C-alpha cells in the first residue's frame, strides 16, 4: 500500500514508518521544516515538507495514497499559551482527515489517546481496567492536552458519521521502547531513573505497552479495523503501579528503586510552585500541575478488543522496558 504518515518524526510515528517499510509498504512522511529526524535515520521513504494546517498541501501530497495515518499532535502538559495546541490537535486533525477523504484514501487511522477514555474507578478497593466504552468524567479532563485530543476525536467521529469517511481510531496507552528521541514524558521516567534523578515517586498507575506493538496496532487497524470504532493499543499485562514499575527497572538495571512515596497534596503544591517559576522563566516545569493531577488516577486499560479484532501483539512489558533501557544507554541518555 501507499501510506501517508503525519507526525513521522515522533516516537510512535517513526516506529510506524519503520514497521510499514519492513512490511513492504511505500511511505510518504509529512515533516515540518527543521523536524528532528533522528528516529528516521537509515529509513527509505518519500518526504513531504509542510504543516498539517496547510489544507492545499495536504490534499496535493496525499493524492493517490491508499492509507493515511494521522499521528501528528502537539503534546505538552505545560504551555504559556495553549491556543496553538488546540489549532494543531483539533483543526489540524480536521484538515488531515478531510484531505484524506477528498483524495479517496481507503483507510484513515487517527491516533488518539487513552486520555479520551474514562479511567476506572475503584469498587470495594478493586480496579477493573477500562474498555473503549468507558466515558470520561469532567474531573478527568484535567489538562488542555486531554481536552484538545477529546475534541479532535470528536471531529474524527463526526466525519465518520456525517461524512462517511473510512476512519478508525486508535488509543495508545503509555508506549515505551527504542527510538524515544525527545524523550516523551514516559521515556523521561526511565531516563531519570537511569541517571538516579528519581529519589522519590508519586504513586499512580499506567498501562505500559511496547512502542513496536503500538506501531503494529496502527497497521492492523488499517487492515482490519472497523470504520467508526476505536481500539485501545495497550498491554493486558501492563497495568502497573509506579512501585511495580520501579521494581521492574531495578531488576533490569541493577539501580536501586526509590523507596519514598510522595503524598499527592505535597506533589501538587510543589507543581504549583514550579509553574509559577515557569511563567517567569518560560522554561517548562519539571513537575507540571497537569501531570500531578493525572497521577491522581490509576490509568489502567483493557486492550481486549484490539487483541480479539486486530490481533494486537502483546510483547511483555518487561521486554519493553529492557528495550527502552538498552536504547537510552546506547544513545547516550544515561550518564556513565
């Protein structure tokens, strides 16, 4: 297939390009001028230079392509001005999906996030991981990234229902693995651990998944996904507390895991103070308020639908962490 990919220089996007090429597909990647292309080194793909806010460019570059993967997004838990984030995540999504529909793409895969799915609530002290049908409560929409992606997902659903576009939505959980160039916030946890900058932790829960499985999940969604449906791209054995996460990292690296757990109220006060400084300096806070508020919930998810309907691979999360650690060490992110 001829595949058009936005966000190709990002963590998921670069792994997706790699997996598409490995399966014999032709790839055109939309890259902004000056994009960090380290994750794409050595890969043979066609390049389109531009921006997802340019409707004419999108339609011109997508002409004749079979599949469109819209992975690009603005992801930040702190910004002085969030207007550009909404423009990219909402209007940019509308531009890409409409352009793909106009040129006749047979499958359009939109990359959302599990942040658009409701997190599970404890019942008698037990948490049942959430499925795609779990609705998001208002208090869980705790930051502008989540709100912008929720609106973007609404655009995708509306274009499917009213416009009949062949859209499939995928909702990755917390991907880790090789090629996390920036790194992402989840990758930064591993980098900080490797550099012994993790003296304490805030207890929460995440669903860890190998980034390669997420990339393959996109391809499987194009091959088998039902139009209008969404699929959690996660790991059924990846719902870990932070304590379990650091225990796994200790086993992989030999570095002692932090033992001190920070109270939620204290972490929130520190984050608020950090953001006050950031508004003066312009530098992102090390611990943004949005991140602390997200940590209030155990973000555990059930990828059963993607496993059943798509055949989503389930690489053990221990292997995902080992691969991430090896990549960060090999690429100079960990101090010797």
